[in-house]
C-alpha cells in the first residue's frame, strides 16, 4: 500500500493540472490510447540523469528539478545540470528530500535529515537554524491559494507567510500526532490528514475542520478542483467546505512529483504496482462521491523500454507530458500528433485500405506473421485477418466495397469472409503493382512495365484511350462522379491525362524536371495533384504547377496525398508527414514567388520513419471517421486533424553561462570582464520538456549586431575582436509551434579600457601624430629651403664666374679695341671725313660698353643682399633715366619686409628687365613702381605711359627675343603670378603677386 505522505505532495500541482485542463486544451495523455501508443523517450546515467530521484517539480520557467541522494539537478529538455549554490552559501546536506516550485518562481528544497532553502534564479537563501522548521525533518511541502508555503513532518506542521514561519498547532485545530501531506483544492481549501482524520481549512479561515476519516487511504488527490481520497478499491470525494467557485489560480500553477498521480485525462498512474509504471483508466468525468477502482492495470516496464523496473516518482508537466523517474533513469510519455498503431514485428511495406468502421485494413510483407490486419484508433493491438500468404504491394476497394489485394504473385478479392484469387493478365508475369482503383464492377490495376489493365466481367483487358497508345504506362487515381467517375493518369514524360466518359484531356506539368518522373497521382476533393521523386505539382489554371516549399526536401519522395474536408492537404514523404493549410496553399497559388508555408511532422511527432517512395501506394488514406492513416518504413500511425496541436506554452529563455579567456562568470548580474578581452562565449537555453529538439534561438549584441542573428537549435555563440565598452546581449527562444518567448533574456557586461585604449591616450596619440606630421613638414620645408639656397648659391657662383669671364675677356677686349680705334682716329687729321665717322662709331661703342658693364653688374646683383630691393631698383631706374628720357616714381605700401635671397634676386632680374623695357623700348615719360607688403600677399606693379605693344605680343612675346619669356619663367619658378597688360599707345602694366610665406624671410 502507498504511503500517504509519499503520495500527497503532488496535490496542489495536480489541482493546477486539472484546472488547466478545464481552461485550455493541451497535449494530454488520451485515455483511449494504449501505453505503447504514447511517444516515449528514456534517459539514463549516460545522459547525465541522477540516480534515485526522490522528488520532482517543474518551475514556471519550464525547468524540471530533480532531487535525491545525488543533490539537486535541473533539466531543460536537453541537458541535465547539477545545481550548487555560489560561495559562500552551502546546502545543509547533499541529499534533497522534497522540492516545491511556487507560483512566484521560487524553488523550495527540503534536505535530509534537516534543512530548508529557497532558490530564486541563481541565488540561494537558507532558512536560519533558529527557525524551528529548519531543524524539523520535512516530509511534505506545498503552496496554498494565498501563496503561503506549508511544510511539515510526521508530528509537526509549519506555515510561511509574510516573511515569517509559524508553527501550526492546537489553536489551528491540528493535533499534530500523525500529520500526513497537504493539498489545496480549486476553492483554496487546504486539506491534510491528522491522526487519521481528514481536516480542511477553507480559504481565509484560521482553524481546520474535521470532515471525515482518511484511515487506510493511499493517496489524497485533487481532480477538477475537488479533493478525492484514493483507497485500494475506490475513490471518495471530500465534502466542499467553501462556497467559493472552482477557479484557476495562477499562483497554484506549480507541479510536483508523487508516486501516484491522476492526470488531466482521468488516468490513474502509479509506480508501486509493484514494478514499472502502471495506469488505470478512470470513468471520466468522475460522477458521484464514490468511484470504484475496477479492472486491471496497464503496465509498462523495462521490457517495453522503461529506463528501469523500480519507479520512484511521477510528474505531469505543464504541457501534459508524463515524467517517470526510476531508480536508474528518467522517462517521458507524451501524446504525439501521430499515434503509432501496434503492428507485429518483422513487417514492412504496408498497403492501406479504409474500412467502414473508421479503421483500416493493413496488408504487409512479413516472413513470420499473417500478412493482413485490421487496425482501429482505439485498438491496443493489430487484429489479424485471414488472407492469402503472399507479398502484397497494393490494396484497394471496388465500387461495392470489396477488398482487393494485389502482389507480384497474384490478385485476391474478398467477398464477405471468402477470398477469391483472380488470375493475372497473360504476359504480365510477376510485376509490381503501383495502384488499384475501382472500374465498373471490377478494378483497374497499374502494372509496372505491364501497363494499365482493367478487370471486368471475368476478364482482363488493356486500357485503350482515344489517341493514346496501349498498354498505357502510368500511375492511376480515381474520383467518384457521374457515370463511371473521373480517372487521372500520370505519364512518365511529365504529362497528366484526365479521362471522363469518352473525353481525354492532356495537361502539361510546368517544369516537369522540378518534380521528376511522375510516380503518384491523387484525384483530390477539389483539384488533383501529382508527385514525383523530387516534388509535388497541383492543377492550377489548366496546368500542373510545382509546389516550392520553405523546406524543399520535405516534398521529395511523396507517395501519398490526402485532402481533408477543410481543404487542408496532407502529404506523406521521405521527411515525414507534410501539412499544407488551405489558406497557405491559396496564398502560394496567388503569388508563386513566395515559398509555400508547410508544417512537417517527423519521428518526433510520431511518424513511423518516413514514407516508402515507390510502393505500396497510396501511403496515406482517410478513414470514415476523418482520421488519416500514414504508412511508413517502420509501421503505421494515425492522425486526427481536428486534434493536431494543443495550446502551446511559450518558452522561457535564460542565459546559462558566460566564458571569456577560459574563465567562467556567473550570468544574471552585470559582469565586468578583464581588460583586453577580445573573445567570449555565451550559452543560453530554454526549457521545453515536450519537444526541446524544435526550440530555435535568435540573438543580438548591442553595439555589434544591427539585427537579430539566427542560431537555429544551437545553444551557444561567440564573439571575437570586442573592444572596450559596455555591451548588452539579447536572446529569444521560439518553440516548435512558432511561439516566441514573452521576454528576452538579457546579459550586460563591460570590458574596461586598458591605459592605451582610453580616450585621453587616443587624444594624446592624435596630438603626437599631428605634432610629428608638423615636425616632418617643417623638416621638409627646411630641407627644401636648404636645397634652394644651395641651388641659388651655385647659380650665383656661376653668374659671378660668367660676369668675371665677360669682364676679363669680352669687355676688356672691347675696351682694348675702342682704345686702338681712338689711337688710330687720333692719327687722322681732324678735318678728315673718316675721322668724324670713326668718332661717331666710338661714341656708340662706348654706349654698348656701358650697357654691357651694367649687364655684367646685374649678374653680380645677388651680392647686394643687405640692400633694399625697391631702393636698388630705384637706383637702376635713376641710371636709366640719365641715359633715356623719363621720370621714375617709387611707392611703398605697408612696412617693407626683408625678402628671401633667392626671391630678391629673381625679382630684381624680372623688374630690372621691365624697367629697361620701359625706358628704352617704350620711351615712357612717366614710370611708377608700387610695392605692397601685405600680411598674406606681396604685390609689385610697374606702370608706364609709353608706346605700349600689341595685345598678342604682350601675351606671347616677340619671336627670337627672350625678355618677356624670361620674366614669365622666373615668376613661375618663384610660384608667383605675373601679368603683362599692354596695348598700342596705351602704355604697359607689369604686375606680380606671390604668397607672403614664400616671399618674406623670417
């Protein structure tokens, strides 16, 4: 007999299970199914399961907590994680006796032999030893409708409310001699057994009422809000102590484990029977105050796949799955959308034919068992039928409902209980059969490489269609209709024929290569479809259009198609069952550029291993009750389209770890990482106990990611090359039903800047770079100036040399010639006519000699560095004024600045040439030179009122003369702008402008 204390800890959790069942539909454990038809998975020590689980609970975030001699472990559906408090906190002992998940997200854990802690997230608070509850041996713990926590042992009872613990004793109506368990019903009444008396405490009161006897009760349960006592032979309902209505209270949405559980579908589960897991179907819903427990248990133990024969604890989670902890592992039972039907072992290649009772007849190849069975949705095993002992590759019914079985060895027809063998067509031999459909009073059979042939009136005849060759190699489908109905044929070359009466119409398949060779044809309720090895096409606008799905490979190898009364499509392919909703199909046909939305149900959803690609066909049939039957490589399963999914539960995502440079950091609070952290790893998870394999994640890191990144089912990510700064990491979970987390999980962390990563250091680096650039610029300028001075020295030295050479050779030679001519002239009489001519020539020679001396002196003008250039040019103008007529005037605007030597020399040559032109060639009367020493510019202007020159001559100079060209070249060398403006009889203006930084010396 079960201990009442071991069985009652689940009471409040079962209350919520039943209340949730009343409030919303969910995936529960259907009473009509056998234990073997639930989707079962087992975890063992190799997967990290702790051994000997004594207690279980599920927190509101979906995590499953397991406690026992191996401490406290949490499970998110993928990974088992040992939970230990962060230092300096420590658990009272290493053995967990009881756990309670409260509605506010806390987890209470009672330890053996004593000790009590509260856990919230990663934080742990230990109940002080001064509290009496901390020294008691806790055997049960529960939460009431007001959020108060009840805990107690064999003779003590405590209540935690408003932050303090209170001992519950005689003033509350509790004797405290043999207390056993606490449960809370849907009206908020607290129930317990005290000295074999059933006590109830209505919500809001402070004294228990004695309402009955609980002697010899094995369990106290809450079913649909009512408290029930479970005895060995019956169940008795406790009287209602409150007039409050039964209501779902979110604070009671907690789940706890027990050795006996009544789930939301009315199944009584226990692990003491005496071994394995046992289930008893209760008459549901419960009626009256007493329910007898009759009938045998249904057992599931190690031979059937349970992780161990010795069961310890049972828990029903928020999604309706049943968890069983054994001494050596953990098991999960859930109702999958596809329900497996029990088939004999060593069977394969299942051919399906619907029956009138809602079930199906299944024919299969089996070397050890009968080849034909009858299956129904509620059957616990396949019912064998008498049948020919031969391999079957197709099954079907004719118009009269007679069953036909076809295989390589022959054809058989069942009329009542009698089987009749039909001879095969002559010349066909043992060929495979790809399909069988009604035809008149007989059938139409598609033989591979034997063509389509009809059996009617006791004979075979190849099908002959107008305009088509016979025999017709094709897949065949049939839709009932007026006359003989409508037949569809899928041809090998990617064409589809429709035959109705005497009319044959051919339909092309758009891009036939996209679906491959047509292997299967489905007539459909609304429109036909064809399937090939690579895809599926549907008739639309007079042609078959291939379906392009979000997951293209899901439509490959389809060998069965069914259209329900709602217009939804179901396809059976290599990836599993594919569901296409009517609205999604319409949206795709209206806009084929958008991929078709589909839902794939694979082995996780109960599909028996994917469809066989070629035979038998079809691999999907619809029963008379609306169920769809799917044949796979490993068995047969059925699906009720009206009960496809329950109400999905949004996953709660959490960040489980942060690692940087080999160091682990506790997630949750903001984390400061070491300086120079460039690479880090983040781990995250979301508890989903029903189908964790379908949970997907997306994440982003503020400052790095501009949009969400898809992680798929991966539960970790990493970042490289992170600089200093503050970061925030976001992660979101999406379950297999497409429901996203209500809230993101967030982790803040900071990477401090190293001294060389600070803003001050970076500004100093910028300043240093600017200073270095400036210094290099100044150095470059000095080098350029030095080279310019060296070049000028070289030029001046060369000019001095030329001046010396001209003076010592040419001028001296000319002077000597003049002297000799003067000597010769003196020897002639004064009245001699030749002497007068010679004297005139000598005067001209003296003028040429004077001009040459002035030119030679101008070559040595750089030597006069210390003099003022405007004054030096004034002196030159004064000398020219003595030889030529003209008045010169000098104007200086601004403070005169010293000029660079090379600039001074070039300007002297430019404006010396300009003065000579003004006096000699222009024969000007007034010549004005203006110097403007500005802060930014130096401007020199020479104006005269002479004869001027043509405009084109002023622009280009006179051919063969170098005066104006030399002036421009010298100005270009200085980087100055030289303008010469003149016109006949309008005078001439020569202006030069250059930057002060290039003209002035320091």
